[in-house]
C-alpha cells in the first residue's frame, strides 16, 4: 500500500502545479510516480525514496532543459516594465547631454542621458531619440538621424 502514498504525493504536486504554474514541478511528479512504481514492485521504503530522488534529478538534468527550450520556441518572452521601453522613440523635453536631461516616452517624462559613445554635444528640445537601454530609472538614448523639430520656415 506504500504506492498509494506516492500517488497521493504526485497528485498533491499536480495540485500545486495548477496554482504555481511552474513546469519544473512536473519533474518532481515524475519522481513521485517512479517511487510509486518501486513501491508497487515491493521495494523497501529506502529504495523507493532513492528511486524517487534519482528519477527527479535525472528529469531535472535532462527533461527540464529540453522542455524549457520547447516552451521558449512556442511562447516568445515579452519585455515588460522598463525593459519594454528599449527601442522606443521619444522626444527631448529638456536638453539631454551625457550628464542628464528629460525625454517624453510613451506619454511620461523620463530622466535621460546620452549613450557613452554618442557625440558630446547635447540634444536640444524637440529632438527625436531612441532608447538604447534603461539604467536604473534613467533612459540611455541616442539621436535618431535628422529629427530635430525645427520651427516652421516662412517662404520668402
């Protein structure tokens, strides 16, 4: 009847999986099922535990990396929070230099500075920039080619 305890452990882990949504728990379920098989074949309790632990470790070492690769192929990772801002276009609202400045990015004003390898001259208000990375709470930007917003010119 030891195998029933192992099946109960596998079902409990399955219930945890439903709430946690961490596929690594499947590896532990596999270990519990292997322990149940060992128990059903009449193995002593110490051997059941060894079989469960070894099976779990083998699954973690082999099946988990494969499953993770398959999951990444099917579900692309979505950038969130500050990482989602990288690559977006913004407009300078207060002159931006290597020391700092401000940009309007997705409707919000962010602190910004020029990228380290950008030209030394500051970017004037109205210049369009692209966000290269987020450094803490500061957007590191570079100028988009010929995007300074000039005042309308009058015709002569």
